[in-house]
């Protein structure tokens, strides 16, 4: 049994380390000219060259705090988690400094996932009745769990598109997992989640509002990887046969896990469907993400971040309040709420299209009136000229 003060210490300590480390990263980036330059890519929405080495400070703070606070008996497979985390961090860092081929990134992410799935045995073994499936074959378990980890890694990377969004959502997700793991007395995982939350919160001091530094792929990949491990363990450890209770702390566990991760999961699935429906590759970047759509409504970065973070909190609260209704039913309700948000954005697009059409019609009507007035003026001028010539002829 660990003391609550150790949890608070891990949160504050990791936060303080990041607060002191990030300015050094900013200074180093300016000295070595390591920037995310908006001039190099048309879809970039920031206006100024900004350092993108924030992930180094976040990983350093998180890893140091977690290693300091988590003993071997609390998290016996921690060595595999940190080995995989270091690998995915280096892949992201390489991508920040010199763009990697997408296939190489996918290969490295898959190797990262396989390390924790196979060696640490962090994997899903049941679908909890979703699609009528309960326990799954080990081979399917290994493959599905690996793909799920890769999916979550990329989902968190994809929401890193505006200032503060990745950090805010990651803090919410990490704190939620930290709380439920502490209630489940899984203290190693609780400390892992809380250390991550503290390190990201310290980074937000320099990323929210007008960002002085970006997380970069190194930070986004690392955060996505750690959270994927937390999500899988959250689902597995809440199986009734594992906790030894028929009424475990959390019910409808897969649905609750999806609710916690709703923003990155829904945003990723949404853009993939849109790209495929338009006949485009799902790996081609565009401006169809939720945060881009909110910016198009006139919001700034802070307002869009608050809306999406608030929606994440709303879904988490809803899922925890109605977890007793069943996994499939709760998944349907969560899906409907996500689709409702998407429908509101679609209605905004329709409204904008109607207003644009009306404005265009008004412009055309004004142009037609101008043409009519011009023709009328020309006819009157020609008539007056003809009358003048007739008078001159009579004289």
C-alpha cells in the first residue's frame, strides 16, 4: 500500500522538472535552429518558427520521476515499458529532426508494440461481448493488441495540431487513469499515469495560448504509447475474474476506456472515413480534424482546446455515471454523442454554404441591376443624342 503523498509528490515533482527543463529546450532549439517552420508546409496553421523539442523535456521528467517513485514490486514489467517508450521516443525525435518514411515509422511503432505485448504480456484477452465475442485466441490477442497500441500512438499524434490540445487531453486522460488505478490499488500504474500527467502539465505552461514550444512527434508518440499501455491494463485488470469481485470498481470497461480516449479515437476515425470517402489515402494530411473545423468556425486555439477538452470530460463523466447499463449499450450512447458533435459541425458547414450561396446570389442580383441600369443609361443617352441630332438637322 502506497501513501497518497507519494502520488502527490510524483505529480508535483514531474511538473516542476518540466517547468525547469522546457526553457532549456527552447534556448537550445534557437541556438541550433531546430524549428517547426510553417513555410515548409502549406497546411501549417502557426505563423512563426517554433521549437518542437518539448517531447525531450516531457520524457525526461516523466521517466526520471517514474523510475524514482515506482519500485520493482509495484510494476514488475516496467523495464519493458521504458525500453519500448525509449524506442518510440527516438523514432519520434528522428521524425522531428528529419522526416521519416511512413512505412519506417509504422515498422518502428509495431516493434514497440510487440515488445510490451509479447514480453510484458500487456494485451487484451477478451472483447467483453462486443460483436458477440468474449475470450479471443492468443494469436488474435497479440495482433489486435499490437495494432491497438499503434493506433493510439498515431491518434495522439494527430490531435497535436493546435496549441494546448494534446497537452490538455493527455492530462485529462492520464489523471483519469491515475485515479481509477489508485482506486483499484494498482499503485504502479497509478504512479505511471500521475507522473505522465505532471510532466505534461508543466509543458502546458509553455504550449498553451501563444506557444513558445511544440511537443513534437517525440512527445506525442511517447504520450500515446504510455496511454495505450494504461488503457489496455485498465481493461484487463477490471475483468471480474482478475479482481476477484463480481462487481468490480468499473463496469462496462471497454466502453469507459473508449470514453476516456474519445477525442483522439473519434478524431482519427473521423478523418480516416472522410479521406476514404473522398477517394484519398488515409495517410495524407489535411484540415479535416476536429480542431481545424472548430478554428474554421471562428474560434482561436484556446477556445477550440477548451471545447474539445470539455467534451472529453463530459463523455468521461457520462460513461462513469451510466456504466451499469452494459458495454454495448454504453458504446452506442458514446457513439451517438460523438456523432451529435460531428452533426453540429456539419450543420455549421451547411449554414456557411447557404450563406455563401445567398451572398453569391445577392452579388449576382446586384450585378444584374448594375447591367440593367447601364443599359438603361445607354438607351437614354442614345435617345438624347438622337433628339439632339434631329434638332440640329432641322435647324
